[in-house]
């Protein structure tokens, strides 16, 4: 079987599994789980075979014209280089883990058949984006992912949070997709083709007429899909969906699509120095803002959501300094440990018995109750914090090293300003990442919240998946940074000494500061009489401790008003905590700038429609109605009335004739 045939089957098998799952979900429910897991596993095997055959060498290209357009042709095309081959393996691997995990996590969910089918369709769409060699075909996969995310985020549609989150995710990403579509057409017009290879050839020959405009239009779609500032606000709210969906979206699909798109078309963006600086600023604001917001969240999934936004900022930062190898390296490493973080969080939530108990301030005694989640999540958090030798250290340092190379003038692919912006923001984000990762670990597994009821052991399919994902989270980076350059552009991914020392040092400082703040909160909590907390009806230790300190320790009254003693994040952020917890009020800004004006415009249109247009319509109908009523009154059915009217008319006519004749 040829490589092209294998590549076609990679996205096709999950699609067929989705179709079969939807058709047989009601009539043959016993086939739903095999149809969810087996096609995805088969797709993973085939993706590995395609990667082995491609081997990081010459790209695999195949194409056939889909339909004659009379101008720019649309083609079914494959373009599989080293980037595409490895990213497809990541997508299929994470999807297989999520489908397997979901068989246990959603085993009692009555809507599991539709859920599993949508996950398979989601996977197929992302694989289509990865392998596609034509921008229009890529756009199809891009949009299918958008609608799948809408349905999956709104899986628990009975809750208003899920309904609002699914609608918000759809609308915000569509807001970016409109300029993205315009940018695609502008790019194809300049290049004379939607084929990616021809577009890149046009860029190489200097054939783009409007590179800055095209790049900025495309960046709007990337910001929406990959949750980058300022279109990132949908991702934290999307945590209202099932936790396995969050793992899939954050690790391998949807948000990864924007980064992958820029990596594949990076020469288009490099053609504009202004676009590269804009990309660097976007990455810097995203990294630092999301780190501060993550440090203030209480919901464990929202912490991880802001973490994803920040790590995607690292990837876009690597692209802003012209190193797509570092960006995709971090994409691959992040996919493994972020999937592990979400699925381990799912075990924690599952142990509590309900999705609503994801607040870390209410967690207690989970280390001993879910040891598999404890150990694997510890590995993933160390990878997230970029502590050597975990995978996140090598991939994150490749990004910082690429930025340092630009600042020192050792590479000319990006503006020096972009290098400094990414380097400074990346180092600050390293400090913040370690801080919120440490805080999450302390509150989730050593927290002082209320004891949740024990719901027994987790299904084996869930715990096995955690240990499978722990392997690449621990070992991938150390093995990959030497081999990946042969699959990418050949640029060295070895960590540099300067950025390694700075990045790791700041990560250690962030972790120690958070631990010290946590110890401080423990000292404050120790001053509270035991009965003050035990007697509280809600049993919420964090809130009660603040009240009790103010009541029983007047000297600490100011501290109690400013900080929740159960949360070191409040102590670290101080007055900034309230704003960071609310995402720096961006939703309120968007509501004032966009939502309310649109609603006001809608009310005006409704008024004009009902009170103005409808008035004319009603008036136009009223006149014929009155005339009809008058005519109807003359049709009495009485012969004498008709004869009388005839005679009266005759007399009137005779008088009129006489008057006319006398006048003549």
C-alpha cells in the first residue's frame, strides 16, 4: 500500500467511525465503544507508518483537481512533510487516549454515542488540517472542528454554563474566521493557487503583493482558533464541557490548529516584519496575562485552560522569532503533558463525584484516594513547569533559545525587537508557570478543603491512560531534541546554557515563592480555633479561615480582608488577584464594545420593523379592508333594494345629462 493511500486512510477511518457510531448508536449500542476506539487506534497505527515512511525526508505530495473554477483551482491535495507526519501522530495518539478514557469517564452518560461520534469527527477534521495540501480543504477541516467544539463543549446542555460556553466558543472563533477567510482568498489571489506548495513558491520568489495585510488577516483567525490575545476568552469558559473533551481540544486539536497553520505557512508571515512584531506582541501579552490569570483561578480546569493559553503563547513566540521547529517541538511535548493534566484532573473530579466540585479550595485528602492521578499529575506539572529532565524543559528551552539567538543577531529570520519581546515575556512566563503549577499541586493534593465523599476506585481504562501519557511527559523531550531537527528545518534544538539557567532558575524561584506563601497561609490558619471551621455549615475552609482570622485574631484583620488564607495565589498577587481572577475584565470590555451595541442595534431594528414597517403594511391592508366592507354592505340580497338603487342611479344619470345639455 502506498504512502498516499495510507495517508488518505488516516483521517478517513475516524470519519467512518463517527458515521457508523451515529447510525448504530440507538439500534446497536453495544458497537458504540468499539466504533469509538478501534478506528482511532487504527488511524494512530497508520499515522505512525506514514511518519516512518516519510522519515523526515522529502515531502509526500499528491493532488487531484476537485472541480474546475474558471480561475483559482481547488484541489484535493496532500502535503506531508516532517511537521505534518509528527503532528498527525500526536493527534491520533491523544485522540485514542481520550476515546479509551471516555469509555470509563462517561460510561453512564446516556448521550455517550453522540459524544463518541463527535470526538471521532473532531479527530478526523484535525487530521485533515494536518495532511491537507490545499488551503480550501484545510479550511473545511478548520470549520468542522469549530462546529464539533460547539456541540462537545455544550454536551451538558441542561446547564446554562455549558450552553453559554458553547455559544461563546463558536461566536468568538467565528469572529476570527471572517478575516481569516478573507486572508486566504487574498493569499490565493496573489499566488494564483490554493495549493500550499505553490503559495510558498510564490512567497520565495517575492510574488506576494500585500504580505502585511494578508498576514494580519490570517493572524485574526489564528488568534481565535488558538485562543491567543485578544480572542482567548472563550477557552476558560469551554471548561463547562466534559473533561476528556477539554483534553482533546487543549492537547491536539482546535487550539493546536492555529499554531500548526502558522508553522506550515511561516514564510508568508516572515515576508512582513510588521506581522512578525505583531505576532511577538500577541505572544508576549498572552504568556504573561494567562500566567497571572491562572494563578488566581480556583477551578482546577480553568487553571489548566489558562495554562494552555500561555503555552500556546510560547509556540506563537517561537514562530514570531522564525523558528517553527521550536514551535512544533513544544506543540508535541505540550500535547502529551497537557492531555495528561486534563485527564488526571478528570480522575480527581470523578473521585469527587461531580463536575461541580472542581474548586481546589474544596479539595482534601485526594493524594491517598487517587494515587494514580497524584503521581502522574505530578509528572505532568513538573513538565509544565519546565523542570529538567521532564519534556517541557527541553521544548520550552528551545523556544527561549530561539529568541535569544535573534536578540544576539545569530539569525536573520525575525526582527530583533521580536526576539527581545519573546525572550523577556518567556522568562517571566516561566516564573508564573512554575508558581501556578505549584499552587495547583498544593491545593489539589495537600489542600485543607472539605472532605468529599469517596466514590470508590476509578475505572481501569482511566488510570491506564494516565500512565501511558506519563511516559512521553517524562521522556519525550530528552529523546526528541536530538532527533527532531532532521524532521524539521535542521535547526539545532539543544538547550542553550544562558536561557536554561535563567529559565530553570526563575521556575525554581516561582515554585519556592508559592510554597512559602502556602506555608504562610498554613501559619495563619493554625491560629484559628478548630470550632470556627468545624461549625461552619458549608465547611469551606478558605472562606471560614478568613472570617475566623478577622474575628479571633484582630491583628490579622487586614490580612483576612485581602487574602484567602487557603490560597497562596491571593498572597502572591495581592490587589491584582481580583482582576486576574476575572480575566482582567476582558469579557466586560467586549460586552461594552460589541455585545451591547449589537443588542441596541437589534432593538432598533425590531422597533423599526414592528412600529414603522408593520404600520405601513397594516395601513396598506386596512384600506382594501374598508372598501371591501363598504361594498359588502351593498350586497344585501334584497331585490327591492337593488331595484331602488337602480332607479336612483337612473335618476342621477338623467339629472346629470340634463345639466350637461343645458350647460351646452
